């Protein structure tokens, strides 16, 4: 797809500005949380525990990248959590322990994810339904359809080949013990997303989120750009479902609440709700920060019910901070001095 580029190529100054903004802030926060974790568990940064953390965080990083594509275009995707749950349940039902069905079913999952993303994008762009309503409807449809299909109790079983991506890795790595395949997949997708955002499509996506009217006048096909962002988000959710299915198995709660966790990660990374600002690296670091925060909660023996409260506080605080940094209000003007005499003119006035 050839999309005209309405924006200049990013320069060193813009990269430095991003580092000072969301990327720098979330990096400092991540380091601080890691320091606190290390005080509670000094062995956390040894190879196996660190790789276990990375294996658990990889699906959220992938979901955050997909959510980033949609948010930076000026939209929302609330369907990814239900899509993850639906994909895992569908995979277990179709594979049912048969190793030969693993890769054909993964292909079916990718096609299903493509279809869900395409429907979300077309309903939003062609029918002009707000994306928050579109994806909320998709979330409820997937949630209800899967439970109707399974009777409320998932059946079937995932094959060992399916679980390899989420559970296993490359053994014998010096210092690490095992390099999880989940970490490799997340790293590859992160690099791919960075390259995508540096391409003409990525710059068009950023321009669309910043000002879709101006982008349209510049030749960008706004509807197509946003639809592809929804497709990308759904495909990322599908990849995350493969990893989560291999790591956590098949349960009725799989995928529940992941859409809000992904949004929390993205806004924590400084990506502005409303679009046009933010980086892939910041979104990925936001996902690592959220996962590290939850790990710290577990080490402090805090109840799991506190996690939604923390997510809500993070979203409100991050949006408020971003609003202060991007406040468009002009500076106050000094009042003009009124003449002391009716015939006296102000010093800055000109004769007609």
C-alpha cells in the first residue's frame, strides 16, 4: 500500500524529545520498581528468575504494541481481552490434544484475528461508529459467543507443540539458563513495530491521530490507515493468545481484563490518548513496568484485587500528566494601558 507521507522523517531532535518525555519517565519508573523488587528478592536478577519474569511479561508487551497502533491513530480497542480468551478456547477445542492440528489451528487463529480486526476497523471508519462502542460490542459478542459455544466450561486440550511458544525456550544460554521463545517473539515484534512506525504508513498513522482532517487533505487515506491499525491490534492479540495459552493453559478467565491492562501500559508509556504522540518503545516499557508493579505486589503479599485499583490510578495520573504537558492554551496577554487623557493615544497604536 502506497500512502503519501504528510510528515517529514523523524530527526535526532524528535528522538531526544521522546526520550525526555514518556520514554524517559517510564524508564526511570521501571528502574525504581526493579530496585524495590531487588530489595525484597535479591535473586530476582539472576538468570532463571529474570527470564521467568520476561516470559510472563511478553504477552502484555505484544498486546501493548497492538493497542499502541490503535491509540496513536486516535481510537481505542477494548476487544483484545475477549479476543485472547476466544482464541485460546477455540484452539483447545479444535486441537483437542492432536499434535498434527497445531499449526493448522494457529493458521485459523490468525485468520480469525484478521477478521475481527477488519470488522472493528470497517465499522469504525465506514459506519462512523465510535471505536470505543464498536470494540465494546465486539468484546461482548466474543465473550457471549464463546461461553454459549462451550456451555461455560472450556473443553479440549492444547497440544505440546502449541505450548512450546509459551512455556519453553532455547536451553543452555550462558548466564540465563533458558532464553524463552516468548521473549524472542516479543522482541522481534517490537523491532518490527519500530520499523513500521518509521515507514510511510507509520508516519501516516501518527499524522492521522494528530489531526485526521489535515492528514486527509494531505492525501492520507484515513479510513484505510485506521482499519489496518485495528487489524494489527487483533493480530497482536492472536499472537499473545498463543503465548498465554501455552503459559497459563485453558480456563474460563483467560484474557479477562487484558484490554485495560494493555491500555494502562500504553498510557503509562506516555502515549497520549487521542492519538498523534508516543513511541513503540515507550509502550513496551510501559508493559514491562506494569508487569513489574504486579510482581512487586505479589512479593509484598498484597491482594490481587488491588491490581484494578492500581491500573485505574495509573490511567488517571498518566492522562492528567500528559494533559499538563500538552496544554494548548496560549499564554496570557498583558492588558493594554488605557489613555490617561481622551486625546492621548496608546504608545503602540498607529495612525490611520
